[in-house]
């Protein structure tokens, strides 16, 4: 199994190109199923997860092929609305086929996702929304079977859910009548999905807000080219990395509007940040002020940057807290950060961090995509060498991470154990 080996202590300097957004492209790939057609998606990150979603499209009778960072998807011959356990267990986002399957076939067979490293992660909101739109759902040998012609409904999510908002949008776009989603997620990934669905012929009001109204339209027109937004989580990871190691880096192909809260918090940390419409330059002396942070639904601080932020706060010149309001159990990185010398303490979903002067290199193990990113950042700031194992997690969500970091001057390489 591959490992990443890092000799810490180097500043990051130079320019890095940010890839397309994983969490935007995955639902958009499934949205290509709604209406048969040949689609070209541009700015698609070449990741384990985008390849897994491509495999799922192939398993149901379509094709999905990468040409550099464009993906050609043909859903004309898709005829088997089934997402098996083997795929869903490796990538929860496969659950995004539920809405598209119901839209196109009035039928879906999708394995029920289990828990994950950071808690139970239920899908009850997705199912309740579909049921209120007329679906009949049963569970057979771990697979959800959903049937029925969908109609519009008013849906109130008790909590903001990116996945349930996306699935409901894709289910509603062709349903009979009007669907209203209250307390909808307005993450940029959802707005990107709304834009894709509108290009498909969908009639959707409330873009970028917490109330989405979808006027069902059975006359959609599939088959077109679409550009995916840049990945704000990858961008945020690089920004936090520079704040940790010191240096000056310009990020290209970013949308600073998607990172307002992250930029504002980093300014409180003491770094210098400047940006225009599609680039951000950060410079840091490596001095880190302690700044408390609580995650929240967009435009709040993303839970997907919580682990990286915690690594940063470990080297702050004082004490801070990190609270995760989205996933109360998303703290597996704490035990690994402790191996670098971090002083951390967890009560419920509140982590207290006592800032220390230095991390010291150590062998550590990644537990999920973003936890791996936080360990890479910490190892780059550490004295001495570190080995990060189970690195396949990072390949799910970061394109060419070690090459991008090498380009900025980091001493990082991938080895085979
Ligand atoms: C998406 C992202 C993930 C990110 C998360 C929160 C993708 C592929 N993944 O995951 O990277 O960390 O948003 O920003 O885009 N919940 C329920 N019942 C449900 C659905 C959700 O209780 O049916 C709860 C969850 O347990 C969690 C909260 O709602 O506490 C938000 O989860 P949600 O936004 O749905 O996360 P995902 O869409 O799975």
C-alpha cells in the first residue's frame, strides 16, 4: 500500500492550479442520467471518487471517459437503475443516483449506505422527501427499492443537508407539479447542480438561497457541455497549508467568493491575503494567532476544512477551540495529530487545543479524505520526517496532491510500503 513520506520544515512558495470541485461534479455526473444524452463535463478532477462514479455509470449501461480534465458521459443506453453495495460502500456519494433514477425510470434500487469513520450519517431526509413526492420505498437485503411516478410536494428539511437537497432537486426536476424545498443547502456545489439542471431545461427558482422552488418539466433536453466550479475545499487546504508552513503562494482557478469565511478566519490568524475574481495570493511568516472556529452549513465554515484548521491551531501562539456542528464525531484526526506532539482534548463535539511551538515528525495513519489532508499539512510543518499510511483516502479527494505540493517546494514523495 502506498505511503506519503514528508520531510518537514520547508516554506511553500509559488503557484498552484486548483482542480474542479469533487462535491459539485459527483452529483452532476449522476444528473447526466436524468435525461439520455452525450455530455461533456469540463474541469473534472481526476480522482478515485470521480472514477468510481464513472464506473457506476458504466455499470448501468452508459459510458464515462476522461480526456485530460474533461469527462465524456453518454447516458443514452442506461437501462439498469441499480447501485450495488460494492460501489456504495466505497463512496457514499453514489447515493446521488437515487433522485436521477426516480426521475428517469420511476424506479431505483440503491444499496443503503452504512456508517463511516465519522459517525452514522443517515439518509432519512432523502427518503422522507421522496416519499412525500409519492415514492414507495422498501428495504430488501440492505438495498432500498424505490418505486412510483413522482409529484411535486412541499419539503421542510429539519437540518440543512447537501446530499438530500441535491437528490430532491434531481427527483423534482421532471416530477408532476411544483416542489418547494425549505431549509435547502446553498453550498456552491448545490448552486452548480441547479445551474446544470437549468441548462438541462429545468425550471428552478431560488438559486443560491435556502428555499428552492422546482416547477417540474417533462420536456428536458440532454446532451451538452458544462464547466464544473473550482474546488473550494482543495483551495482552503492549500491556504491553511501556507498559513502553517509560512511562505507565499498564489492559487489559480479559484472562486474567492466561495471562501469568504475561510479567508476572513485566516486573516484573524494573521496571514496576508489578496484576491481577484479567480486567484488568491496568501503570504505568511508562520506566526499563528489562536482563532476559535465552529463549522456550519454554507456560508459557514466548512466541516471539510475542520481537520486542516485544527492542525493549524495546534501551532498557534495560544489556546483555541474547534467545534464541529455538522458531524459531532468527525475527530479521528485528533489521535494522529497527537502523535506529532499536538495538545488536544475533546468533550462532545468541542475540541480544545493548547498551542505548541513545534510538531515533531512521526508515522501516522489517515482515516478519511480530509483527515489525511490535515496530517499532510502538519507533517509539512513538523521537524523531521513523517510517514502517512492508508493514503488511498487522499486520492479520493485531492488530485495529484504530492505533485502540487512538490511544485511549491515541499519535500514530499509517495512510496510503496
Ligand atoms: C456532503 C459532502 C461532505 C460534507 C457534507 C457537509 C458530498 C459528496 N459530500 O455530504 O463532504 O462534509 O456535505 O458539508 O458532497 N443528515 C441527516 N439525515 C440525512 C442527511 C443528512 O441526519 O438524511 C445529517 C448528517 O448526519 C449531518 C448533516 O445532516 O449531520 C449534514 O449532512 P449532509 O449535508 O447531508 O452531508 P452529505 O451530503 O452526506
